[in-house]
């Protein structure tokens, strides 16, 4: 407004100065008026000079005003708001180009991920801006989880921001019988931004901070030390790192470019307003997830997408658990809740059952009118695991009024027998095949492919595979003329010399993690 005012008066000044004399207003000057002005000490102005002097005075006054910033229009939508906060240096390499090709090859897939983001972006951007962080971070869940809050990786990383259990615990994300805050929209976002801010403070560089978020700060620190020792640069692009981490920042850069110029890449960004999508509601009573969704007139799937952190079908009020609802459904929920309470019907239909000695899931199922399969599904009990005495299970109240679950039950949980299957992390060596690894551990090739989500049979040296080995799996025992049976007093060095080979080759052939061997052990020597 000040700038407009200044321009207005400048225009007046120029008009007054340039106006022809004939157009100036006529001012009569009499001898008496001139004399009065002279006595007062003021010069007598010429005809038409009063207006010009006034305009000049206004112009000088405007020049003396303090400088102000131009007014900034509010963001058009959430994408505009995100673009305005971009602050990370651009990354230029072939991996960015490859990620752009991946995301634009099938625009519908990319647009579907961005559509899912609409539930969460406003909250994430609010938190990012409150901390003064680059808004590129709001797009990181695209790379981490495709904005699926219930995403779970084979490495047990969970949620929008893909926290593994240990890192989740470090950043105060509860993981218990009742909930897993790694999947909670509010808590996981808080923890992720805490972690990312801490990593940036440590490395002083956003690309290195992101690499550490994916690979671990210890791994990035060691990679930096190696490069320094060799006199090499220590930037993100200069470090030697796993393929996943090397692709990590390029993928975020690709998403950033798509959001910055969607038309250039043939992507249509979904319409997402720069307004909150959800509202947080606190509760004073336990309530079933299914009942809460019905009262809000939401599909159960939509309710879960906003409240994915709950492990069980009941939300416990004493555990300070709140729920998220779409803003437009809050009034509907409150009205329906009041009507429901007036009927006297229970909001929760679940009870806690404390497992006694010698009880089994089958016997508990019979007592509670549930099936063993239902008990396992509701309480997340894996197949092949037995429930031990002292466990607490959630069981159906069968229409009875369920008492409120006490705060003391926060630490309740299920105690299970040891797993019948074991998980082994196998590191691929030169010459390994899926067939050979499956034969060696007595498992199927399909189980290896399924567990590790392999799209082909190609393996990389150094690649880590998770092997799920059932209790009765029989590992292949080496036989033949190139097999040596270890005798008392023998060492790997002695065996290697006997067969004109090396200790390293014997260890690779037999997948030995150390040089320790035992009497009777069969070792392949060629």
C-alpha cells in the first residue's frame, strides 16, 4: 500500500509540474494580499504554484518512508507451498535421470502415490516449516514408503518414514502390544524430522544427512573417513556406498523436479488444498476401531489410513490415544457419538484375557467363543508359535459390557514360545546361485525369492539375502573326493596346505564366518 501511495503522489507531482499555465486554476493576487504576505515574511507564490509545491512536499515525505517488502501472495495449494520452501542444492547425475525415467514411465503410478500423499502433506509441511527445514523433506515418504503408512519392509522398517525397531525406540516411538508409533502419522513425522535435523547438524550437508538416514550415520562417517584418508572428496556423490543409498537422494531429487515442473514430465499433480486434511480428536472412553469408523461415517480402510499405528481393534483411552478424522467428518462423528451414547450401547466390545498355566489357544478359543485363527489374527500371533502363561490376549466380549482397560495394562503383551523357524542373513559370494543356496540350506528357491522380493534369479556379490529356514530343513552335507572330514588337532591352515589350496578358498566354499572348525565336520576343499 505504501508503494502504491508513493506512486500516486509522484504522478500528481508530474501532472502539476507539466500542466500548461492555461490549465492551472486562476488565483487572484491583490496589492493588499501581496502586502500581507510580505509582512508575514512569506514570498508571494506565482499563480498555480500552491498545488505543485504541495505535490512535491508529498513526494519528499514518501521518499522518507522506511523501505518495506513487497506483499507475498498466499500459496495456491500445497504443491505451491512446497515449491516455495525448496532449499537443498540440486543434484546432477545419471541416477537422477534414471529415477525420472522410472517415475514418468507410468504416470498413473506416480500420480497415485501423490494422491495418497494428500492426507498427510499439510501436517508434514507445517512441521517442517515450524522447524525451518527444507520442504523437500515433505516428499521423502514418496521414496521411503510410497506414502503408505502401513508399509513394512523385509528389514522390518515400518510406516511412512520407514523406521526400523531400534531407531524407532531411540526416537521415543512406542512399540508394544497396543500400538506401533512407527506407523503413527503424527509421532513418526515428529521422530523423522528430529532424526533428519540431528543428522544435518552432524554432517552439515543435507545430501549426506539423507544418506545417513538410509544407510546409518556410522556407515556414512566411515565412508567419509576412507575418502579423507585417500585424499578424495567427501560429498555425497563421491562416497562409495550401497546401491540403495546411491539411488536414494537421486530419487528424492527426481520427485522434487516432478513437483517443480509437472507439465514437463507429463505428470498431473492431484488437487490438494493448502489446508489441514485431518483433525486430532481426544477420547475419554475406549472405542472399537470399527465403531469409530462407523460413527465418523468413514470406510474402515480410510479410517485405518489415518490411524495406522494401532495394533488391535480397540483404542484405549487410558493410554492417551487420540484418533485422526478428516476435518469434514468431525461434526458428523460428534453428532453420531452423542446419539450412540444415548442408547447405552457399549463403544468397545473387547476384553482382556490373562493366560493361565497349561492353557492353549485352542482351549481359550473354546472358552471365548472365538476360533484359534481369530485369536491369532486379532492378537498378531504368528503360526507355529505357542502362547505362554502370563500372556494377555484381546478376546471378544460377545455383547457384554466391556470394562474400560486400565492404564496398568499398558505393558500387557503376548509371550510366545521360541520360533520354530529361524532367519539367517546370507551374504552372496562369487559363484552363488539361488539354486545352490536353497540346496545348501534345505529350503526352496521360491521361498528365497518371496522373502527377498526378487524379480529375477540374478544375484550380486555382497548382496544380503534373508533365509527363512523351517525346523525340519536338512542342509546339504558335502560328499565326494573333494571333501575332507576334520580330524582331531587339524586346522584350516593344515588342511589348506594338504590340498594345495588356501584358507580363504576353503572358507568361501563352505560359507565359514571364522577359521573355527570341529571334529567330524565335512569341508569342501575344491
